[in-house]
């Protein structure tokens, strides 16, 4: 999210784990549907973006999807830059899924939700390794017109806490050392 005054920008990465958790909490969704949806999004890195400027009286002027698409890039942990995939490169089921989400976001979030745009990037590098896995070490960035939005992985919210063997402090699952006493944490 951008912290600049007069600017409203949110870049939301939707990793596979997001879909798993969201669908598991949705009544009536069975495991077969969940696995089908995961197969649909798994080949991609899915990002939702809203970008706008706030006027002097609080009105927001949002950027069009074409502008965002032309000005956004994903940068993997090795520094390789990827433009968003063009429509012809995206599986029809993936396109349909994301189109179904647009009215949901509009209903939940009003004008901000209405102006969220889903962008699809490759899920793997040219060497075949995943660009981003929410539960594995790594990093990636989204660059939007000179602004950077970075993810350092794994995401702590998806990992169990670690207990320091030295002082008993609860530590984030991604940490290697206790910030309190400096002891190495168990992996």
C-alpha cells in the first residue's frame, strides 16, 4: 500500500494459500471445487491493483486498467522483470474466475473495489522454479510507475510460531534467530 499523501495505491498478491483459506471458510464449497480452483490459479502469480489520486475535497480519480497494465512489472528474486500476461496467454477459466471476483470486490469495497484490476504474471521463471511461494524463502517486487511494493517470504501469517530455546520467547516462523537473546531458532 502506498503511504504518499494524496495517493491511494494498493497492490494485493493472492497466493495459492489465500485461495485455500478463503474457500475452506466458504460454506458449501467442497474439496473438489477447491482443487479445481487451485489448478486454475497455480500456473500464475495473481496480483490485484488499485491506483488513484485523492483530490482536494476527498474525491478519488482512479487509473484505468490499461494504464496500470502498461506501467506495472513483476521483478523476481533474481531480478528478472516480467510484464503482465496478455489476455490471449491466460487460461479462460482463470479469466472467468477473476471476472466473477470484480463485482464482489465492488460490493464489498465500493469505488475502491470497483477499480481493483487483476493482473496475471507468470508463476514460474524460465528455469521452471516458482517465482513466489508464500511458505518458502524468497522475495519478489511489483513495480508500478517508479513505486516498489516488496514481499519478503515466507509470509509469517502462514507459519507456526517458533519458541526460542534460550529464553522461551515466541518468535515469528520466518525468523532464524531470537531477537531477544540471539539464540538460533529451530527450523
